[in-house]
């Protein structure tokens, strides 16, 4: 006879467990201490088994019957409901542990170790920072429960502070984390896929760079008169000669630099294109590095942090030095030394554009062509490095500066 809610409420415990049948193999077990537990007896693969459905009244009579029918459907399909229940619990525990922050951290660790495609240290630091902005809102949520609106709300908080480019990049990185979760079978689909176009497009701002020869000379003289930290001054003096990316300069280590051989080899792990980069050093650059070495060498970072030699100088140090010299962000930046060199070297007409591109460590999608250029332009790059430093010296002198097209180093 089927049970009723009235009969269940009136049922009293006895000295022994009592079973009240509801049909279909399901009964209510009343324990001596008063517990009322739903149980389903069934057979699968010739074996009798018992499924715990839940406790009354948390699981009502109607809900217990619904779960009984679900279990019977599984049995009809050859599935064991007890085994499926255990799997669901395990899946729930895994999903609860797979928060957005946990998977974001895992994704970042993978990208740091991704061989030639791995993030450079500066890229990793920046990406982890941008993801931390998103984690402030959704980091604690299981990744499988995050909906597009949750992500959009998190990104809009960044956008609302006027950080339009950070918001755009954070959304891109969050999408990469979600796609990583999909690829590792912890998520069905990327909730950011429909958010494209939802953010305000940032205005593209180019790095401030001085490319007028006369103003370059003024900048070089200003750097020579810099009155701040001596190491910062030397970094500012070296930057225009080598014109590497700011992160590559501040992460330079003495083990990478051969002053006797006038060569700096930047490892692939520190390069944006994930390939080692050879930088020929002019006589002037070698001398400047020797001055730094007397202070920070012979091991560790060439430009260590003022707080600890275990870390490189801050990414803001060179830009802060330029601001101290009176140059605004739209006038000159640490990255601007690359634009300065690219512009003036190309305008000189003396050097093959491919040699200039190799000096700037720009990527080449044609692997055969890239391999050819690495070897074919080395001698030219060595000569170009010395010519460039000599030309900078002429600009520094100021009074007798000639047009670059007319400059001849003899």
C-alpha cells in the first residue's frame, strides 16, 4: 500500500528498525532513534542492492518517488544508480575544487612552461595581474557555474575605473582560461564567447618616442646629467644603444653577457618571440656595461632591484627616470628607444631593413626565411651596432650634428 504524508508523520520509532513500503522497491526506514530514511531496493546484474535516497522531511514523499523513478529508468538502461550517485558526488567535489582562480593559476603555470610558446617573465607577470582583477569577482566560483553575466560584471568593474585596455585584455585572458578548462574536460563551453563587442574599445596609444635627431641629442645629454640612482642612470644610458625591449633589459643577467666578446645572448625564455636573441655590443656599450659590472657584478641581475638583488629593477624604473628628466609619457618611454632606433636606422639608408628587423628581434612567420636572416645579417648587425653608437655620440655633442642622410662614419 502506498504511503501518505499523514501516515509518515504519525509513524513512531520502535525498539527495532521499521520499514514502511511505498511500492516499486522503495520504503521508508524508521530507525529506533527516530530517523526517517528513504531507501530503494533493486537488482542489477543479478545482485540485490540498496540505494539511499535521502531523509524525510528534507526529501518529501513526492521527491522521493521522483528519484525512485529516475533510478528505475537508470536500471532499465543497465546503469547502477548507486554507482552513478557516487560518481555525481565525486564530480561535485571536483567541480567545487575547480574554481576559476584554481584553474586560472593552473593555466598560468602551464603557459610559463609552454616551451617555445611559453610566456616571457614580463608577459607572465602582466597576465597574472590582469587575471587577478577578474578573480576578485569570480575567482571563488566553481568554473562550471560561471555564466556570461558573471564574467561581464567582473570585466565591467575594471572598465568602470577607466582601464579600458586592461578590461579588454582581462576578458581575452579569462576566455583563454575557460577554453583551457574546456580542453581539460572540466567545462562544456566558454562563457565569454558571446561577450565580444560588449566592452568599450580603448583608444590605441602608441609608445612615446623621440625620433628627431636634434631632440635625441637633447635626451642623451639630459640622461648624462641624471641625478638619481647611478644604476638607473646607467640603464638609461645603455637603453638607446641596445634598443631591446624594456623587460629584456631589466631582466639581463651577467651570465648572458660576454664583455670580452662584445656579445649579449638573451635566452629564449626572456624573449617575446620565445627565441634566443644575440645582441652585438659596441665599444661604448661594453664600456657602460663595465661600469655597471663594477657595482652589481659579476653574477646575478645586471640591474637588480634596490630592495633585493634577487629580483630585477622595477618595470617602472626607466620610465620613472624619464619622467624625472621632464619627459611626459606621450613624449618618451622606455619602449620608445626601440622606435627611435628603428626610425633613424631606416632613415639612414645604410642598412638592410631585414638587418634592422633582426636587431629589433621582430618575428618572422617564414621559418626558412627567419633562419636565413639570422645568419646572413650578423656581420651587418655588428657593424650597425657600432655605427649606431657612434651616431648617438655625435647627436650627444649637439653643436655639430648633421642630417642622418649625410652622416658618414668614415
